[in-house]
C-alpha cells in the first residue's frame, strides 16, 4: 500500500467534534442569553427548547446563533399575529418529534453505508470519521430534499382539509376507514431470530405496507414495529390496502403472517395522528382475525358495495372497550 493510501491515523472525532461538524458553529449563548437576544422570557425559551425534544440546559452555554435565530423566527410569526405562542410551541413540538425520528432513521440507515466504506479500500480506520464525512457530503442535498418533501406533503394536507368542505364546522373531524395491520407472533419471532434479521424484517414489513398504502391513496399514520396504522377516506381502497398488505407480506413465504382489521366512522385528525373509536376498534379487531385475513366492523361492511363483496358475519365476541361485537369477514366476489 502506498503511503498516501494509508488509513487516516488522526485521533477519532469525539462527540463535541461531531456535533460541531454537523451544526457548523459552536455554542455561544445560555438560555438566558437567548431570551435576551430574542425578546422572549427565559421560561418561554426553555419551553420551546423542550418542545423540540431536548432537556433543559440550566445556565450552561449550550446554544448557537442558529438556535437564537430559530426562536426569533417563531417570535416574529407570533408578533405578526399569524399564530399565538401556544401554537408556536405546538408547531415546534411537531417539528421536533418528526425530525428526531428522521434523524434516528437517517443515522441507522447510514450505518450500513459506513460499514461498507470501512470494509472497502476507502476505509478511514474510523467509523466515526467515515460517518462524519458522509453526513457532511449529504447535508446540503438532503436539506433541499427535506424542503421539497415538506412542500409536497403540505400541499397534500391542505387539499385533504379542503376536500372536507368549506362549510364544515369542524375541519379536524372526518369520516374515514381506519386500518390496522400487525405481524402475528412477533414476540415469539423476536426471540427466535437475530437482532439484525429482526430489524431487517421490520423494515421490510413497514416499507411494503407503506408502498401499498400509498398506491391506494391512503396515509400511514404511524408504525409500531410489528404494526402499521393507516387511513383512507375510501373504504374500498382501504379494503384493497388490507388485501395488498396480506399479498406482499402474509403470502410471502419469507415473511411472517399478518392480520388486518378495518373500522369506519368519525375520527379526529390532530398532531399528525387520528383519534376516535374506529382507531381503537380496528386495532382490537386484529386480535380476532384469522391469519392473512381481513376482518371489518359492521360500519365498514355496510360501506362496501354488495355487488362487489361477500360478507360473512362472525360469532359475537367480547372486544375490550366495546363489549360484544359481531365482526364481519369480507372478500371480493
């Protein structure tokens, strides 16, 4: 190996160096300083910081000029009368929770690439150094991608609200079909396979479910490792989503079996989530569904056209929180 090809033997970057490389600037303010710089109280500054998902830093110098600029931006929206401070905190919490998950997802994904680099002739001798270089190279294009995707989803969200009707008194409530799909025997499976295999399986399950949901013009509301919660305003498309998930997961011999429950009714959309009895019922129905089968509540069964679907009422059984329920097994003619 040539001298110029020797792995970099400089000290491995520590946590502070990694943070500086990513943030691009050193901390210069305490929480009190940020409050003075932005015109908010120290309690308001700390409230915004906690909303982002970070712990209080006391009197420590822990904030950068960019942190102060972010607070100033929010305060400017409040002062302009566009939103009040409580709304600013809510939006901050939404951004914080979303970005925290995205950052964890991004790092976990890039770990595989770092391992590939360190196992190749491009090895630096330090996974931390290779990871830092990778993040630095990707930061600018990834930031552009973030803005593009946010605009796309913002346009879609506004369109969904508009579709509820301009005369509706409550634009956060709507009629939807809720779907809940979960992996059968996930606990036992997690004890039988390696952690790497389990992680790969969960990632494949979630990605396949997301593809099917998107194809049917629905939305994934949340993923829970062994389960996916999705919604659709069209009950037929919701059923096709359920069947699609069964086809690409449950009927793939390399994947575990699944169960899917559907329930329809009025739900509240708030904070990127959905709430209401249909959400809980869809989850409960999976407990009584047969493997690789779709089971629905009576409301959903009535929304599916009789000339397209067969129905088979199942024996009544107790469902936690709902008393006796008569689930319905449905399938296309």
